[in-house]
C-alpha cells in the first residue's frame, strides 16, 4: 500500500516521460511554482507503477508514448489501483483518439507539450480544485467524433507489418522477423495502402506515428 508522503499542504507530483531532458525541463518549471513539489520521476509506465507502491502523489503527469508499458495502460492501472491520484496527460498528441482514450482510462487532465509554461500551474491548480483540466484545444477534441482506431482499419498482421515499415525496415527484414516471404509482405503493404488510401511510405509512417504505433 502506497504511503501518503504529503506534508505541508504542497501539491506533490510524480513525472513520467521517457525523455530525460523533457522531465528535467518540466521539473525545473514546476520548481518555480509555489506550493508544488516533484517527488519522483519515471521513464515508463512500469517504473511509474513501481513508484506508486511506495509514494502517493496528489498528481501524476505522464506522457502517452513511452517504451514498455505506455501511458494509456499506466493511466488505467493507476485509476484502478489508486483512484484518488489525479492523472494529467502531457503529450505531443492531440488527436481525438488519443484524448478520448486517455479520458476513458481515467485521465482527468490533458495538455500539450507545446503549451505555455503558465498552463502547467493552471492544470495542477485546476485538477486539485475541480477534479479536471483540459486546454481549450483539447476540449474541442473531446467534442469531436472519434476517429476509427487502427484495429478498426487494419488486421492484426497488417498492424504488425505497418509498425515495422514505419520503423524503417525493408520487406526482407520484415519477412524474416515475421516468418513470411518478402512477396507476402509486399502484398500486405499494398493492401494496407489501399485500405488507408495512402500512396507512399512517408504517409504510412505519419499514420503510424499519429496512431501511436511508433514514436516520431
């Protein structure tokens, strides 16, 4: 059972992001905010959940796209195990799908990594006072109809092949990794392009990034 380490009424925050420089920058910004303290940091969802076994922050600020356990899965686990901990997403992704998935899994706040520094403080104060915070741009996304998920649009095998294509692997490399022939991979790639109405590898890669299959 995580112990509540909050003393003195400070808003205690745990940061989760796989980029050390990003975490350091956010921590530096939060250190200038009166009454806010970053008490721990994690590089991925697994580390984050391990931390929460021993510390109990008021707020977790997490990225979505991280290696191992991603942010969406971690949010769901936190919401299930520690419902009193507020989770705010800090991400570069602002598509309808990402925002709605985060909220559906338990996030109570969502803001973009290119948000002005004052918005970090605004988000923390808001989730503590009202239980939620969404920037104007993100709130608009919540009102839009959801995009089809990648699972709606492609088969499991096609998702595997698309992910490897977006990672820059050749048909021969993909074939070897998945136990297929290069010709079969080419057929799958053609069907993926047809199904998604995309005409080149660059477009496929952008789609894979937008859907969270690979990182930009």
